[in-house]
């Protein structure tokens, strides 16, 4: 690909070169092509984050600034934000007879998947297909 794009014309093949010279030039073209690909990826990712033109490694901006996190913590303490167990509370409110035991940890606990499946299993005759 690097040869066809003429990325490094100084490493083009010349008829009559030895096998070692051809291999060296192929290696140099592949290396140059790899560097260009990495620079292009970095350029695209950095421009998506508002840094253009910048070819360096991607700098991940923080998701929350410290003042935003403090404001979020205050709103959570006031009760103006959903608690982490909002899905369990919603399920218990809507279907009090369908208790589901907890198991697993992490963001996708088995219980959460069972709760979502239980929501989906409920019959809704008003929306039945005609």
C-alpha cells in the first residue's frame, strides 16, 4: 500500500537490486506507512476532541471536571438524581410480586439482566400487534 501511495519514493524499487536491498526498502516503506496511519488516527481522534491540527497521542479529556462532580454529589445528596439502584426500585414498585435475587457484581449484574427480561416479558394488550 505504501508503495502504491508513493509515501516514500526514496525506497522505490530499482531493477537489478539485490534481494537484501529490496527487503530493506520494503521494510522502510511498511514502517513509513505505519507511521502515517498512526498519525492519521491521532489527527482524527484529536480533532474529534477539539484539538486540530495535533498529531500527538490522544489526550483523553476528563469526563467530569471537579466542580461538576461536586455539583453532582450535592444533587445526589438532595435526592434530585437517580440512585444507583434505580432499576431495582422501579421494578419493585411496578411488580411487587416479582422479587428477583441479586447475584453478580459490576455494571451488568445478573439481577439487572433478569429485571430487564421481566420488564420485557410483561404482556401489554394495548400494544398487541394487529
